[in-house]
C-alpha cells in the first residue's frame, strides 16, 4: 500500500528538503521511489537517511508540489534529519539498499524510530481531493490542459462540499498554479 507523506531529507551541508512522496508502507521497512532528478533522491543517496512525516494538513502537500517549500521543524531523534512540526506522526528511516535505475529509483529503508505528535483526525473527501489536485499540479507538463481543467472542476465540487478553510485555501493555491502553468501536451484533435 502506498501512503502519501511529506519526506524530509538533509543534504551534505545539513540543509533540509521537503517533498510530498508516496511511499510503500511497512512496519519495519519503507520503500521510497523518488525520480532520479529529485533533490530527495540525491539526499537519500548522499546521507542514507530520511524522515517520513504523516500529516493531515494538505496545505503542505499543495505547497510542496508547486514550490521549493520550507516548513517549521524539530530535530529527528535518531537519524540526521528533521521532523515536521505539522506531523501527526513520523518514521525515521535508514537506507538499506538503493537501486538508481532511471527514471525512478527504488530505495529500501529500515525504520529506526517512530514518533507521535497529535491525532490524525480521519477520512475527509476534501483532503483527498486536494491530494489528487496536488499530484495533477506536478504533471502539468505531461497532461493536456483540458484534462487538468476537467479534473480540477470535479475535485472542486468535493472541496466545496466537505472542506474547511485550510483545504479551501490549499485548493485555491493549486488552482491558481495550474491556471498559469506552462501548457502540457496538446489537446487530442477532435474526431
Ligand atoms: C501526493 C504526492 C505524491 C508524490 N509522490 C512522489 C514519488 O513517490 N516520487 C517522486 O519522485 N515524486 C513524487 N511526487 C512529486 C514530488 O513531490 C515533486 O517532484 C517534488 O518537486 C520533488 O521534490 P524534490 O526535488 O525537492 O525532492 C509526489 C507529489 C505528490 C503531490
């Protein structure tokens, strides 16, 4: 099962990087699959450690998807790394094996420590809709603009029905981003 997380890693100088990443979940082992051009991949390769942050604050996924975001953190307990203040819980992981075959690496990590900060509230359709919108925002260069527009319109209905202010704000940020993003693949010709 893939769980959506905010992965924090450090570069060799100790600068933190924040990236939304879907990880293959396991209690003892977590598999991370970053594209080889990402900072996350370079940091994992260079330092051998990461923190997998679980949060219900979808604003972090929205901002992480469209910008080089930075968020408040605390030091990790056992690996060189940082924990998000906004995390509900987290896993600190160490790299066990790394397959760097492009386009997407496969990095098997062992869970060295886990921590808990606050309750993860539960299912919410708007939060899932914002997650899907965040993923679409990372694919504007791959998908036809019409498809992105249609999917955003469908997801906006769900946000309008079930969101709180934070989800509405995150969706608005993503909508503005895709509205001005460079065009993706051309629309299919009408038949
Ligand atoms: C919910 C979600 C899940 C994502 N999962 C992955 C993933 O598993 N691997 C990956 O390379 N990018 C994934 N991305 C895209 C990265 O977050 C994005 O490319 C980011 O800019 C990489 O940041 P970095 O270069 O700072 O590591 C995901 C994005 C979102 C919104």
